[in-house]
């Protein structure tokens, strides 16, 4: 059960810590026990532990000790049109730690046409330099061709990436067609990857944006008007369909609306392997702010899919999170300054998209779901860390307090109340979309890699200590079911006699109904050689007609073949 | 029910002059049957001018009145003028003494089989419309229903049909046939003659056929070809849908012409058949927007063509080449997905959407859910999906399996027909088509080595009415009025033919069926009118069928004998903006107008970006819309302001990317607030 990451952690070898008198809360149970950790790994759990002398002891006083949060969706230091988001890996992971999140998973976004591996290396470099907590990476697949396939292969096998995001929106840029999605999903399903999807119908959005601009709506309200939640739900529905066709586990990033969440619930009820990720913003606030008179405020809420203007959305999403229909929470933390947002001051389609949320995530869920009685503390742990760790195949190294797990712990204070404001937050952004919100529940002590980073309200982070945590393919959480289904779902042909009756004359020159497949598919399969040879033995006159691609006998077109309605006479029945 | 029925029977024994006053007395306010809650509630809705006619009784011959007393149990002789007493009669046909026999046709000696001058009187039947059932006689002249009511004053020597208490229903309207759809140079074996003959034999008196141009064809030319062929051959009235095989500018002009001059108000779009008919979401959006302006009904063939192409390739690669590959490559999920997408598009454009060929439970459920949310969407299951299932694709007999090939395919789930009937009965699905497109085995064999080449289409135009009756009405799922609604009235409403078609009322076309709910027949290809060798309902027993069919006021089918006449069918032009679909849409149009927020000008710092278009994330609008770079007129003022203050921004240009703008979290300092 022990995880050897020792070559990466020489700096913290001497760290020994004992947490006494805490209540350990995992996703399955809560119990009182002491925790002893050494070298960044939990060594012992239990009462009356035998520990070496001189160990630093933290008195938990019966408070909850939970696994550190995993924010499965961030965009730190993301390049955008020559600029980058204001929170780089140092700033962003600092904010994460301040909020009780001890691991982040960032999205690598290669430009369409660029190498995925190069982009991955770039992100690794940025993160290794600056990250204050452990991190992992998703890679976004922004275009699709054979070289991308090879790169994906090596990312999965050698680079420790198991989840890849594809886009159904951003027409002519990131967007993929249904066929491409099918191919990506098939590819990932064969290699144990998780398909993440940005689900919005880009085609219709493009049309709606054009219409909106035509009617003279150029402010941030145009963003939400041109991206109604139906389009999100439609895309989720389509993605679920494609995923279930290809036996690929699906992960819907940024569930922002009730209707999209409903589609996910329904799909799960029908047995689809699909995970939904609401983000801090969709769980904590709504899209009414897009109509704010203050342009800068309205613009700071711009993200895609947009926040739903329906004010009951956060409550609804929290409920689904509590019931398990939505599985994980991210923040989609992607912060731009007002000056950067102002790129789109005359055209909402140019506003850089992204909201904050990495710091507020844990407290917000606690406040909205646990203190309101929707969710228990174990489910809280599940949605903030355990499920994410399972999907990333990092469980039980992360997302659990157990012997051998990483010493990423949070002592959670259920009673502290604080007010969110951009003045005191750790992000570099001027705006906070949760401005003025009062949240109950906050981390009291945060331990990352066995070191105390937050204590008594003081944050002590070290830039660059964050390690890259490689994720392996085929996470059981997603793939156990898929594997079993694949074994069952073997399609078989019906063994039949050859149809040796007459065949109507036809020409392929005219665009026939299903001829598309004939064009795209290689019609001569090895299996069918037998049939074909049998057919030619039957001595039918071979068609000299050039338009017929297959050798078929010529008959007068309207000729009626008189056969009994069972048609048995011209079939060699095997049964 | 039974009490009431007995009471009425006793009343029949009474002298006719006593029967009237009792039945119209004030104490009779109670339910007399399933279809009318309150007696007289529907009085005077069809004005019966004959009740006002002077000397009405004198016109009647003693012979006819006596026969009426026997056959029409509710003969209201004693009523006063103005008391139109239709409705609220229990069915006398349930009683033993009113034995069922073939419909009798009484004609005077010197009249032809269809009466003099096309004059006909149907006596003693129970008229069943979609809203109610009532006993009345129907008088027909010149192919139109002239009078509906009791004790009609009709000219002498009129041919009389005795309905003997049977149901008189509006002739069926089959909204989906493909009688001329070419496939790789061959035509379906049922052309307009053969197909409409089959329709009439099944109680369907009007068809709406799909004009299917190939990509690149002129819609108008193809439409005219269809119309010409149908005018020559059709035995019943018909209208046409036009399929749009691809979307471009030329199509728009033709569509406008078709709607305004040719009387076409419905067009089909395809989400399947990749690289042939399939349209992208963007094209669908444009097509929806355009057709909505024209007031047309958008028909959608809903299947995800991209995924089908992929699945077909996969399945062929696995070596599956038989007809079972067809449903395997077109799982019902893909149908449901496309239906969902089509409805989403319809909602965005605010345009009514009509889903042709609802074949699976999940697609039907998607429609149901959308209707619950207020979408204007109609669903059309077809005979095949209502009566059989897709298990036959696995038949060992290739020809049999191939006969079932249609798109979307029949669902292999055997509970599908039942589910679809339930949704029809509750109104979640509205119309029943047949998608009749019969290819011979010879033609189906084009795809003998590759299921993707099998021509798609099943029969069903003849069996349509019978199966809905058998599976829905005879099973108690649906009442007879809903039966009329789904087989004719709703179709007439959706396609703007109502009340000319789909209703028995004065002024409507005389397309009438006398329905026999008890006739049982076994479907077999040997006895069918269609020219196909196969009948996919082979061997199924079907209860209920037409006893007599009138088309344009002529008897075309009677007691199993068909007297259809080629070329008598008329083309019915249809006007755009059918109320049934567009009333809500028009209202929503007015309510839903979007407005921008009036704000102060943002005059703060702006990050300077390279105008390289390839970096723009939401670039599509910039490319597709001409307006994105030229701000609309309203913003001109803002722009001029901006350029004045822009100088400051330029000064700051070499700012670092991480530069923090110090502003209070309200950002008020750099916004000119108007609010």
C-alpha cells in the first residue's frame, strides 16, 4: 500500500507530525484516531500510537481531519492571445492551499495544430518551477489526426496523463465534429483514458452570437444569451450518446445548468459511465450578474458554459452532488484581470472566459451543502477529493486518510465564518465572483506533503515544491464496468444462406440513400470473400456496367420476381 | 353505462312522439357514455339548417322514417325545431338486436352505383370526430359533406347507405408515404396508383407523399415531376412534402416559390445520411430560421448520421453484412440524440419541429419530455413501429430480414409498439404515418452483401388504421375520438388541411370511412393491395377495418371490393402558418425579444492583443457574421469615446502580463456608471 515517491521529496524527509485527537473523515466513514506522518506519508493511524520523541504535535481537539481537497480543474498560467491568466502556478496553488485544496489538476491547452507533447512539457516546466502543491495534468485535444494519436499514446503510456478534454464548442477553433469525437472516444476507450468534454453546441452558439451582435447586444449579457443552457444540455446528451456507443467513460467538465445536470443524472440512471463536474461558480452563484450595469463586474462572470441565469441552479446542483449524480467538483479557476477582460469591451465574444474559485471551492460546498443538511461530511470528502482521486487513478494515495497515503490533510473548522472578498483573497484577480458571500466552514490547518502550510491563519508556502503526480490509465472507478460490458457486447452476424435470387439493376452514380458508407467503408472484407466467391460460382452474368462497383447481374429495373411471401425459394436457409 | 343503455332501449320501444320529450327533459343531465359528459353540451355547434326548414316532416317518405326507427335507435322525431340533438347517445351497436352485417346500400332503380350526381346519404351511423361522437345522418353532394344531422331534408332518389349504427369517421390521412422515392435508379414497386389503392383499402383517403430530390436537383422540377405522376395515377387526394437534400442559397428561392405558389407547407430535413442529405447543425439552424419565416412545418429525419457512418464502418469491418447490421449500426440512442438536438434547434429558432418516423421508446420519450417543457414538437410514429419490432432483422431468411430495413430501424425492443401506442393515446405523439416505401425483394437484394446498400422502406399504408385500432382502441388504451385524432384530424391540423379534411362536418370533403370495429383479418402479402412480395406484418391478426370507404364522395371500397379509379386524386395545396403549429410560436415571438443592458462606457485599461485571428477563442462569430467587426450603430458613440481615452492605454502598452490593476472590487473607478 505504500507509495514510493521518495526521489522527489528529499526536502521534507525530516518532517514528522502527529495529529492528536482528531476525527478522521473519509468518504466511507468517520472515526476518532491520531495520525502520525513521516516523510510526507501517513505512517500510522490509531489510538496511543508509538511515535519517536520530539515530534511536532497538533492538537485537533475533536475537529474533523479530512483528506486535502483535489481541485480537478484549473487553468493556471493559461496563455490567451499573447497574455496569460493572472494567477500563475505559484499564485494559484497558494490560493488552493489557503482554501484547503492540496492538489490541483491543470488543463494543458495546446494550440490547434501544435504538438501535444510540447505543450505538455511546457506546462510541466511552468508547474515544476512554481507549484506549491502536488499537481497533475489533463491534456486538451484541440485537433485530431494521426500524429495526435501517437502523441496521446505516449502521453498515456509515458507521461502520466489519463484524461483528455475535447471540445464541442468554439467552432472553427477547438470544436470537433461528431465523427472526430467518435474517433477520439474510441481511441481513448481502447487505451484506458478518460474522455473529458466541454459540452456546448458550438455550431448553434456561433449562429446565436452572430444574431446577438446583429441585434446590437454587445455587452456581457450577450454571452449568456447566445449560450442558453439548452445548448449545454444538448451537447451533454450528444456526448453521452457517443460515449455509450464507444464504451468510453465520459467526464463532463463544468456542469453549469440544471438541464445539463439532469441529462447526466438520467444517463447515469440508464447505466452510462458518466461523471459530472460542477464548478465552484455554478455551485455558488448564478448568471444574473451578467446584466450588471457595471461592465467589469458583468465581464468577470464570463465563462463557458455560462452561469445559468436561473437563481435556483446552485441549490439544485448541490443536491445532485449530494445524491451522487454529480461526482466531482472543480473550480475551473481561470482568472483574467479587468484589463484583460476589457479586450471584449465592444464585443462580448472577445471577452476572455474564466472565473475564480480554487480558494472558495471547499468552503462553498461545505456552506451550501453540508451546513444546509443536503450532504454529510463523508460525501463532502467524496466530492471534494476521493472521487477525483479515483477518476485520476490516484486513489488511495490521494483522497483518503489511510496508512501509506500522502500526508495531504486538512483540519476542517466547521464553525468559522468568513466573508469572501477580493481584498483578502489569494488570487491576483481584482474581482471575485463570490464577492460579499458569507461562508461557514474553513480549513484550520492545512498539511501538504507532510508539512504545515496553513496554521493560525498564516500561510507558509514554498514555490516549486509541488510534484507532478502521474496518473495511470484504466482507473477502476470508470473502467471496471466498461471492461465487463465490452466482454458482453460482442456483436455477431446471423449465419444465413447466401441470397442467390435476382438482384435489381441499380446505378451507384446517383447519390443513393446510404451510399455514404459505401464510399467511406472498405466494402471488401476478408470474411466476405467466401460469399463473393460463392456468388460468382452461381454463374450469374457478370455485370459489364461500369457504374456498378460490385459485380451484380443485370435485370430489367421494374421486373417483378414472383416468389411466395416467405421468399424461401430463393434463399438457402440454414435453419 | 349499461343502465343507461337499457334505458335507451326501452325508450326505443316507446312511440317516437314520446321518446323526444323524455330525452330532452331537464332531468337528463347525466353522462350517457364515454364521449359526452353532459347531454346537449355540444348542441347547436353544427347548425342543422334542416331543423329550421318548413315542412320538414312532410318531405319524409313513410318508408324511410320507418326504417330509421328500426336502425337508428335515437330517431328524434318529436323534437322541436332548433333542438339539434346530436351526441350523448350510447352505442346501440353494442346490443344484440342490432346485428352486424355488411353495410347495406339502398339505391333507387335508375341510379348508378354512386348515386345520381354524386349525391349520397349515410343514414343511421355514429359520426365520430376527434372531439365527440354523435348519431347523425350525413348527406353528401359533389364530393362535399352538405349536411350533418338528423332528419335531413334531402332530394328524392338519393342513394342511401345504411350505416346501422356503425362508426362514421373521417377518412384517414397518411402523412408519410414515399411512393416515388428513387433509390440507385430504381423506383418503389408501389407507385401512386398502387400505393393509393392500398391506402383506400385500408381506410386512408388522403396521403401526403415525400418529394425526394437528390442533392443538386432543382426542388421545383422534382416537385413538378411528382405532381405530374401523382395527378395521373393517384386514386385519392394527395399533397406533397418536399425534402431538402442540401442547403444553399438557390434552395431558398425555390422554397419561397414552393410555399407561396405551389401550396407546400412542409419540408423535410435530414440529420442522417452523411455526405448525401445530412445537414450540419449550422445548416439546420439556417434552414429552421428560413422555414419559420415562411411559416412552414419543419419535418426532421432524426438520426445522428456521423455516428451511423462510424458504426456502419465498424460493423462491416467485423464481418457483419446482413440486415442485422442495420439496427446494430443505428441504435436507438442515436435516434434519441438527434431528436433531442432537433428540438433544441427548434427551441432556439422558436420554430415548430415535426419528427418523422418515431421508431423507438427513447426517441418518443425525448419528445414527451420536450413537450412537457413547452416545446412545439410533433411526433409521428409509423405503422411499422406501432405494430412490429426489430427482432426480425435477425431472421435466418435474408429476404424477410431485409424487408424490415427502414431508417430509423425498428427497435429490437419488443415492448416498443405498446409504449408508442400509449403515448399516442395520451397525446404525446400526435399523428400516425406509414412511411410506406415498398421495394421488392429483388430491389432489396441490391444490398445482399452489404446492409448499407439495402433500400430502406417498409409497407404500412394499408394496415395503418387497422393496427392503431387493434393495438390501441381494441386494447382500451385509446378512445374512438382519439383514434380519429391521430389517424386524420391532427394530421389535417398540423398541415393546415383542417377542417376540409380530418372532420365530418358540413363543408368538409366527403372522405368518409364507415368503420367496422369487429372485422378481423389476418394480414398477408397474398391479399394486400401493395405490389411488394413481403408484408412485414405477415400473419398478424388485426381487428377493425373499413367496411366502406368514400373518397371525394364516391364509394371506392365496399365489402372488400375496391373500385378505385386511377387519376381521380387531386393535389391539395396547403397554406403556410398552420394555426396548430404556429399560433404558439407567433405569440412567443412577440414575447421573447432580447434586450441589451445600457451601461456606461468601459474606459479603463484594455490589454492590448495581437489581432491575429487564429488566437481568438470565440472566433466563429467573427468569421460568420459580418457585423462583429463593425459595431452596430448604437455603439458608434461609444467607439468615439473610446478612441479619445485610448491614448492612455497605448502609453501603458509594454505592461507585464501579470500586471495587477489596482481597483476596488466593485471596479467603480474605471467605469462610468449609468445605473
